[in-house]
């Protein structure tokens, strides 16, 4: 079902309560990456352009334990940054509910931007408490959710509040749904999923979900060794999840039954120890000696992936091909980032470490869509309904 967009509702003269994801990394009192703040700007700008609107922003920051109001989790640092980015005053509220905030909102004028204090200062937020949601809802005439990163959580500010106000998705959530939904329902074919990362256990649900719509799948990264073990190959000291060997066998059979080609790495770059400075040792097949650990895919694997991606019309990539954090073992991941960036297909990076990789290697602006939510993207691609989005469906 399609989500209702911010563009579908009349916001004229309304106080608009917007859930954004301002959960930015803060070290020593400084914001180290403002991407999440910048990502919210198009929606804020759009709403401010509607006649007579006041913007009321709400978010969480960090994980205040049991709803404790610790100053290190205050959003005031974000208010300053947002004000700097917008070149406009941002009014920082002392709380997110209660009389003082209600008064502040009541006295606000069109064009004002108010940022409410951390919603996780109340344990009722994560508990999705209806009374707390109602108190938040009291602050606005309409509710816009633009926090894709927390859309997989049914919290008061992401789900509960939608029950009490006319609600719609902000431009960020709208874009996420626009790119992610077709992947599960009707991707442009041929559709190739490239899945890597550490563990089968954390990716099996996404593998099974994508198997329903993809024409071919590349399985790389640490999790590929459990699959190769399941196929009777020697994996040396590489990452193995013993408990998932059976799951891997079943998955390989399911793919064969569906006639979906699975491309496993053909060769490996290994190391004697798992470390940044370990010397790369090339193994030209999937028979890794007992003393070695598989760290990256080799050139033959890269060629096989290139061939598979050449005709793709849709590509989803989630998870690195190797230990890309170590310079000696990032060639496979760089190669995939390059292939995805240079492809003419609809290309979607599905969150998490592949987002860090595409950013680090400088290709982010060459893909159709880089998803902003790690856990949320994964759950979306697993086919799970995200409560924050379900609440906005037409
Ligand atoms: P994930 O969050 O599941 O996408 O996993 C990402 C992590 O997988 C990264 O930190 C990589 O270093 C790690 N990874 C990828 N390939 C390997 C490998 N061959 N051995 C160990 N870890 C790996």
C-alpha cells in the first residue's frame, strides 16, 4: 500500500509536528556527522514554504536509561547546528510535553521552528504509551514522519502519535519507500542482489526475502564461508557459524528450486592473522589452508560479479565483500562499489556498512538511492512491515 505524502495534505496555517531522526553521533560535546540533520532539510523547507505553517520538530538522541533526563542527551546541541544550517533561529523547547511547551507552541508564529527536547527523556516514548502520544499530538495540527532510521520501531513519536493527527510521510521516508518498495514487489528485471557482511544469522531473513524477487544473487563477505562449508569446501580459520550450516544448505536448495543463480566467491585473499597489517595471501580457489583466514574476495570473483551485474536493471547491495576496514582487504568491496556506481541499473544501497563503504570510496552520489536507515532498511528488505510507515498508509 502506498504511503500518504506530505504533499497530499493541506498544511495551510497549521502547526506541523515532524518526527525527524536527529540521533547524530556526538563526541566530547561535538556533532561528528551532521548527515541526519541535513537529510531533514528538504522536508522542513517544504513545510515552511506552505502558507502560515509553524514547524515543531521532535526526535530522540542516544539512549537515556529508563527515561533519565541527562544533559548529555539534550537536543540543544542539534538546535544550534540546525540553526547554523538553515541560517534561521531554532527555538529550543525545555521539554517535549507539558504546559510550558504547550504555551511555547501556542504563542509561536508562522515561520517559527521549534525543536522539542529528547522524546526518550520519557520511558513512555519507547513504551508507545497512548497518553504520552496524545500529549505529543496536542502540540500539532498535523503529523509528518520523516525519521526513516526509527521507522522499524513502534514508539509513541514514530507510530502512536499518528493515531491522533492527520498524518503523512516526509520527503525522506517517501523517497525510501519509492526505492525500496519495488524491490520487494516488482523490481525491474533482471534484478541482482549483492549481499555481504559478517554473519548468515543477521542476513538470512533478507536473503530469503530477496530470493522471492531476484534473478541472481551474489553472496560475499564473512557469511559466504558458512555457505562454502555447507558445500563441503575447506574454509581454514575463516568466519563460520556452525549452527547455520543447515540453514545455508536449505537456502542453496531453495535457490536451485527457484532457478535463481547464486554467485559465490571463486577465489580469496586470506591472512595468517585477523589484523590491519596482515600480509594478503592469495588463494585461487575455495580450498583455504587450515592456518589461513579468508578476508576478501579475489580477482576471479570480482570478474564473475561484474559479468552478473552487466545486464542487471535493478541492483541492491547490502554488506561488504570483505574486511573493508583494513586497507589490504578492501579491494573486493571497492570493486563492487565501483560496479554499482557505474551501472545503468536502478541501484540501491540497503543501509549499514555498505553505506559507509560507498561513502568512504566516494561513489555515494552515483547510485540511485543510498538508504538512510541501517536496521530499518534491513527490516524493510526482509519484507517486515515497518510500524512507522504502516501508520502513514493511505
Ligand atoms: P554486516 O554489518 O553484517 O553487513 O557486516 C559488516 C562487517 O562484516 C564488516 O565490519 C566487515 O569487516 C565484516 N566482514 C566482511 N567480510 C569478512 C570476513 N571475511 N571475515 C570477517 N569479517 C568480515
